[in-house]
C-alpha cells in the first residue's frame, strides 16, 4: 500500500463521499436502478446504511489500534453484517438515511482532523481507513453520466 496521509483520507471523505449522493442523484433514473442492482441494493438508502455501518466498525477499530498495539479486530460475516445494516433502515425514509449518512461523514471528518500526527504512523490504522473510506469508495464508484 502506498503511504496514506490524513489529506488522502479527508479528500475521500470530503470530495468522494461528500459528493456521492449528488452524483448518484444526477444519474438518469434508469442508470440509478442499474447501478443499485449491480451493487446489490434496492435503494440508495440501503447502500449508504451499509457504508455507515462499516465506518462505525472502522472507527472503533481505529480507536482500538491507537490504544492497544496488540488489538486484533473481530471477524465479521460480511453478508450477514451488510444484511443487518440494510434491515435497520428498511422502513426509514431515504431522506432521513441520507441525513444520517451526512452526519456520519461529517463526524468522521472531524475525527480524522482530531487525530494527532503520530497516529498516521500506525500502519493498522492506515489500513483500516484505506479499507473503509478509500477502498470502499472505489467499490461503490458512481458511474459517469
């Protein structure tokens, strides 16, 4: 992995994830439907809930990596985890889920900004951010219009 910096993480959160909803909504309705189907989700809210759920797990892992160098993260049944995240928002209005996504994104930005410079020397922490923020964005990239 190339060296990941605070700036890289913030760029993904501010530019990539920060414009995610708008870029999705700018797609024609048919393209939105195709994209969501390819991603395995019925609604944008489902995809966003899945992203936030992994951000929450990642945030806890980062905290643990920084406080305990021997921390070993728990393993997850990814499919079950994703299904649970989607189930939690199944009856929630998409606008509310989008607001929750935005609040989580802003909170994560504040958290990354609050980390001391020395934290960015922790390879496990950087790998976690790479996986949950940058890599996850690439997994769910919005197609060009």
